[in-house]
C-alpha cells in the first residue's frame, strides 16, 4: 500500500468548491492586498489565513527551497494568469470583475484599487461598453458577473493546482512579481523625483512613525517600514536620524524591534559620527518587499522640540492611503502621543518647507492644521513624499 504524500492529499481534497471558498475569502479582505494574506498563510501555518487558504497555498510547498514571499508570488501569478485566460474568450465582464476582486492592475481611472470589494466594483463603472452603455448606476451587474466568474476561476485553478510540479510553479513566480511591480508603480504613478546618487536604494510603500512625547521632548520614536528594493543585494537600511552621534557604538539609542538587527561601525574619518545600519535577515532582490521595525530613544529630556520630521534619503514614499476605519495602509503616516501635562496649543503638518516656513502657524481654517484629540495627533501624507525633501508635523507650545 502506497501512502500518499502531503501534496497528493492536497490534490485529492482541493475540490473546486474548496478553492472557490478560499477565493471568496481572499477577495473580501479589505485590510490589504491578496499577496499579504497568501504570504501570511505560508509563513504562519497555524493561522486562520492558512486554514482558509490551504487549497491555494499548500500545493506551492513543492517550492521548498524558496522563501515564503516567492511562494506567495507564485500563487498570485497563477491566479492572475488564469484570470487572463478566462478573459481571452471575449467575456470582458468576467475578466474585469475578477481583476477588481483580486486587485490585479490596472484599476480603471485610479492609481490603485479600493479596499472593499463593493468599492472596487464601483470603480468598474468607469469602464465603457463592458457592463452596458451607458455604464450602470449600481454594482448589480458586477456582482452577477462575480458569482459566475469566481466559480469558473475556481474550477480552472483546482485543475491546475492538482497538476503543477516544481518547474511549473516557478513559471508563475515571475508573473506574480510582475503583477506586484505594476501595482506598486500605479500606486506611485505620480512618480517620485529622481533620487540622488547617494540615496538608499529602497522605495517605501508604507511608513508609520509613532512618537511618544515626554514633556516637550520626543522620548520614543517607533518606525515601521514596508519597503521595496530598488536593486539587487539590498541588505539593510542606514539610520541617519542620529547623525552626529560620536559616543561609544554600544550606547547608540536605537533598537531593532522586528526583522532586523543593529550593526554599527566607526565613521570613515576620525571624528565622523558612528554609522548605524538596520541589517535585514537576508539580502533582497530588486522589486522584493520587506517589513522591519525600529525604535529610537532620546535621553535629552530637557530639550524642547518644535516639530517631528522625516528626511527622505531614499527613492521616495508612496502616496498615502487609509482604510475606512482610518488605519494607514500606504504612504507616510506620522502620529504623536503628547504628554498630558504638555499639550500644544496648535499642530500642523508641513511638506517641503524651509525651517522658517515650518515654524509659521497656518491661519485658522487652513487644512494643514491638525486637531489634537485626547492628546493624540495623526496625519497621512496623501500626495506622497519625494527624495531629498522633509515632511513632518510642527507644533506651538502654550506659553509657560
């Protein structure tokens, strides 16, 4: 008696109905793109994502030598390729509905697909001649096309998932990467200005800077970055926030919190500041995405800050975007928790200004002014951030 392998068991149980359930779940996630959930399902086999997406991700386990992200790219590439084949039969309703459901670029008339499935179907109203002419005023035709299209896609995928071997899966890795790259380029369709020769070779898709104030000083600064490598071999990110630090390297007030480690080295010349690098767990290939988190502490508690800023010393930051509940899902977001004993009388955001300009409080009613609610203030930079520029939040303290 021959005992079936794990892959053979997957092929036996991955029915079209199970694949369809996985596809429906994946399409209705509003917290992020499909690639995020595919990768998480592979990285965390005990998670709900893994249990729900098993029929899609388990067959890709034959790519045992590849990183989880590459396997996720392969699954995404397979889905995108099968969507393209369904549309080749002349049924553009099915193709466009599936592209919207799984956020396959391009999005009609938009830089990116919306977070919810219904909102993405609303974007399809921009298409002429696909769902009627003139275009419909509701998403009813899109939902009807979706109910048929997702079943057709599930049937095609179930057949493919049961037959793909390792070389077959490798073919789809590049397709998945290409889909992700086009989506990233569309999200930054505004095109960041050219970076300088010395710029760090990364583009930032999402950056969240959380600052905790003590009195009038930025005591803690936690930074989460989702980056894309702009060249092969990117293995770390240099921290320049502490330029001028000349004390012992082991006293550097920076902590690597997630998916990186702190590496310090002396300056090139005597008297130069210590060089600080957050080293990644592995070198990245061009176009590869990576997430890491760090924290910086400021021990000068007597110093009074008048702004918190980000210097763009890389290839730029994507335009900002938030989910319906306000959570930042793209671009630069800065958020400050003020000391309850030191609440500023005014806060405002600034972009690409001189030091003098950023000190000037905007007039009442100006959209740059930010409300300080319960001691918290937050701003997402919707227009994106260009290399060699500075972006931040400034504040004016109440008179002592």
